[in-house]
């Protein structure tokens, strides 16, 4: 029995090494996303801290070897519950290129956010955790009810 298990182990290793069986990963020709980051401009550097007064944040990424593949983005407050989702985007991509998406920073949000990228509906990369502008949110505290 021990010899049979050893033989099966070597056979499995041989199949894996010859490429008959593959482990999930990014291989040449497989659709994937690289250079995924947040910034204050499409041509800006990666940022994880945005200054007070920031009205728009940008999600930048390169898509590679796409063949009508859907790439999705979700930005949540620091609690990943559906009601804290404040930006969502999905688009079908083909070929390779760079995408820059503008997300208007909503007033009166918590200061810590999570940006996820999805490929084919599945989380594709580590999320980006970033800090937005923070300060007192007076518009929510003193709403003008005369305009309701």
C-alpha cells in the first residue's frame, strides 16, 4: 500500500510539472489586473492618505490579456456591509490597457475606506485600505429643513 501511495505521489507531481494539471494563478495569456492603486489624479502616484478638501479620488489599474472579461470595483466605508458601499463600477474589457476611474468623494463619510477589484465577479487582488479626508461633518448635523 505504501508503494502505491508513493507511486501516486510521483505521478501527481509529474503531471503538475508537465502542465497537465495547473494550480490557479496568473499565467501568460490569462486575464489579470496589475498596478492597482488609488491616487489624486489619473497620472498621479499611488496614495493611501488623501488631504482635507479632496473631492475626487481615482482608481487606477492596468488590465492584461482580457477577452470580454468583466472587471468590477467596489469602494466601501471601513465596514464592508452593503449599505456602506458608496462606489461601484463594472465594465467588460478586451485586450490590454490602463483604466482610470474617478469616484466623487461623498461628503460625511468615515475616514477609512476599502477598495476591492473583482475579475469575473471574484475578488482578484488584495484590497486597498486608504484614508480619505477627515473632519467635522456639519452638513448632516445642521440640515436645512426649509428646503424639504
